[in-house]
C-alpha cells in the first residue's frame, strides 16, 4: 500500500478552519497522513475541527507565506515521524478550492511518472519553468535528500511576494534539476492561465480552482466560476460559496455569480480601461 504524507499550508485572515478547508483536508486524509500548519493565529477550537483528519495541526502568523508553513510542517514531521517509511511526500496549500474531482487517480498518475518530483501544474514561464507550489509531490530521492532539508528549513521572510516566488517556488524546481533530479506535471499553464481560464481547466478535469478567480479582472470570471459550481457536488459548492462570501462579501459574490456574459464583458472593459489609465496594462 502506498504511503503518503501531505504537508499542508493554510491561511485564513480570520483564523477560521471553515468547511472549504475541512473538505480539502478530509479528502487528503483518505489518501495519506496530513500535517497542517497555518500562517494564521487560530484558536484551539478551530484546530479541533481538523483533529479527525490530521496527525498534527498548529498555526501562527509567521509572515513567511506557504513555504513558511511547509517549513514548519516539515520540521515537525522530520522530528516526530520516520520519513523513510513514506513513499511520497506532498506539499500542498489552500490557495485553491477543491477537490472538485476525486484525487486518487491524479496522485497515482503523477506517482507513475517515475520522476523525482511532480505536480499538478507546470508554469511555462520562459525564464523559469517550474512546478506551481500549491501542489507538489516528491519521491524519497528529494524529500530525504540533505539539500531539501536545508532548502525547506532555510525558508525566511522576504521583502515581497515576488521574491518569495522566485526564491522558493522557482527555487524548488531549480534545486531538483541542479541535484540531478527530474520533474513533470499533469497540466501546463502559461503565465496566469490557471487563474483566468477556470472553465477551460475544469473541462480538462483539473481537480481544483484557484480562490482568487473570484476577484480576477474585477469579477469578470463570474460566469466561468458559476459554470464550474453548477457541476460541483453540493457540499463542496456550498463550502466554496460560503467561504467566498465571508472573504469577498455576500453582495459581491452573488453579483458576479449571477451576472450575464454581457455584464462580465462590461466589467472586463472597465477593468481594462482602468488598467490602461493607471499605466499597468
């Protein structure tokens, strides 16, 4: 039987472990062990919601983003578990909603690739093609390697999110290659396609949707999100909508999910004009 360990990085501005998080962690727990760390100040009652599904859960606002939580989860696992007993270790985070489809077949397909590292999405950015860090899997050749321990244990706060992406997200894939490893992904996304082409990737059976789709381009992705939600099982659909309403506001979420394609187009035009005026287009 395949043994997996998931190091899960979470974040919630309100310090809440809501249904969208619980459903994700529960799905992972059916496929392996879960160690969770949140970059949030959560009270013990919130973590109790996760107790049935995790080996360990903790949280503290550390400001090191997902890799800071990966670091803390890995250090706990390294010091308290025998990592050599696991076939695969995954680092995953809650920047997505899902799973929208059962995960087992996706894991099995990635694990059958025989590469040292693998993930759901390859970003084809020309200068730094890499595995997007919200879902990465590793074999023992990576997660037991000295370089990986030093890399993940050495995560520190950086000045910008861009610096974090370059140093740690790009840096992980770079390190795999520099240490003679190989990597692959199930999906390919150019630039920000994984954020913007919600319906396209759902039709390709992508098991997750990026949370920020709700706010991309001033809410113009509403019709795409609505399409996906209509085809999503009711418990997950309710959890996604409730989470989005808490974060972005009920009125806003209701408006973008019920807008016509024409109104989405109008929103997009307004967004483009504002970007052009601000010189950011």
